[in-house]
């Protein structure tokens, strides 16, 4: 999922997609519930909350747009020279910050929505 799906920059942020998948896993429906179209509504509303807060912070879900907003430019990571330039520019730090922020936000949403982690 890195850099907008397969380093394309053109897809949704992998951190956002991954966090949405976790919310769907925790609050979504089981196979037995597939006929109940309302069963996943909590999951949908929580992912929408995540999405909306992400947009407020980063301006777009598309990786190229997030790169532009954070770094003032984009990188084609399939081009060897641009790949090297991205690392020199600090793209790993920017990307790690986004991933960490999305993980914190998703965790807050999950815990504030009634999820109780199992304790051993």
C-alpha cells in the first residue's frame, strides 16, 4: 500500500487504507451478517470520521497531493533518481509521521467507539 498503492503516488494513502481495514475488521460484519445492509453502518461511520479528520489534516487522500502539501513537491518512486532524491529530501520522515498520526487517530477512534481490547 506504500505511496498510494504500489509506489504509484496516485492512490489513497496506505496508512489511511490500512487503518480503515482495521476499523472494518473490528466493527464490520461477519459472513453471517451479509444480508443485513445496516450491520456495517458503525464501521462505515467510524471510517468516515477517520477519513474526514485525515482530510482536515492533509487536504487529500491521494499520496501525490499529500506529498505536495507536506513537502512542496511530488516524487515518482519508480524513477531511480527521484527515488534517491525522495530519501535525501526526507520523505521517509514525512511518511513515517503520516503513518504514526493515522495510527494514533485510528486508535483514538476505535477506543472511543466502545472497543475493549481482550486482556489475557
